[in-house]
C-alpha cells in the first residue's frame, strides 16, 4: 500500500507515519500544495497512492481544496471513479460543515476526528479493503 500523509503538524505526521509504516510505503506532505504536487508526481509516474490521509485545516492550501484538485487530476487522467484513491480526511474538531463538504463536494472516502486512534485508523483502512 502506498500512502500519502498530509498534515501540517510534524508530530502528528510522524505519529501517523509510525502507525502506517508497517503496512506499506509512506510519503508525507506538510500542506495541501505539497500534497497535490506529490500526488501528481505519483500519478504521472504510474505508481499512484492507494490512500491519502489528509488534514482538513492547513496553511497555504487546505485539505478541501487539495482534495478537489486531486479528484480533478484523476478525472483528467481517466481514472474511473471506482479506482480513485481512497481519501481519509482528518479534523481536530467535530465540524459537520467541513465533513459534509469533504464527502459531498470533495469526494472523500472517510474521515477521522483527532486525536487519531491508531487501532481505529487501521480498522478504517481495513474496511476500505486496502489491508487485510
């Protein structure tokens, strides 16, 4: 499994990397702009990510905008909706407006409220069919 972890907080980024590293290759990005660039490189190289774990609130470009750009890139590359990268949005607050926007406007697959519970995260990824 190839994972892109997008989180502006370095400690949170490292913690998620530690949780997911046993399950595959993890790359990290500190904001939405870096995430979009990393995603584009991976997609064009023929080795796209299987999962993007992305914070909603970040500097430069937030997770909502980054997700929209990722979905646009996939559409431009002819990626079928069933083959789109799985995206789990993370948020520090239980903010229904942002969660609804991530699902209905952005095409997120799931979301998790911070602080991240490693067992719940792994269970969610398992339910997405990315790991056994």
